[in-house]
């Protein structure tokens, strides 16, 4: 199943035997008929060597769903994950509604 669209990426940092590593998830929400929201997270993988900041907004151009199996406390578990192959960062606006400028953006 191909996946595309905008998402917020959440990153968790871990310390392992081979050093620091990150796990990622995208937020998935839907509004119920009574007006309340239900939110969940979909574990997410990126190509090797790609790092994404916590709470980054991305536009997924090419991704797919995959499944993996792992063992936890002697019990086999299955999980569906999102594999992101191609994406672009979304330029977020600050609280005033204007895009923040850097010195390089100013012509003088």
C-alpha cells in the first residue's frame, strides 16, 4: 500500500550498546462524531542515514506500509510500520503567521 501526504514526525532518542539511535513515529488522528479526537502513532522508518527532528512536519512523496515481528518478554508481537522513501520538509510558519527570516533572506 503506497502512502503519501503530510505528517508530523515524533522522534525518541535511545542509548544502546552501539551508541545513540532514534526511533520515529507519525501521529495519526481522527475526529469522532461526538467531536472528540482519537490519536495514535504509527511506527516509522526512514532510509539509512536519514535523521528527522522531533515534531518535524514532512510531506511524504513515497512511502509504504510494512510489517515486522519481534519478541518481547517471550511473546511474539507483530506491528505495522510506515517506511518513508522520499519526503520533503514543510516550511513551518511561526506563531505570528509569517515565515521566519534569516540574515540570508534579507537583501541589505
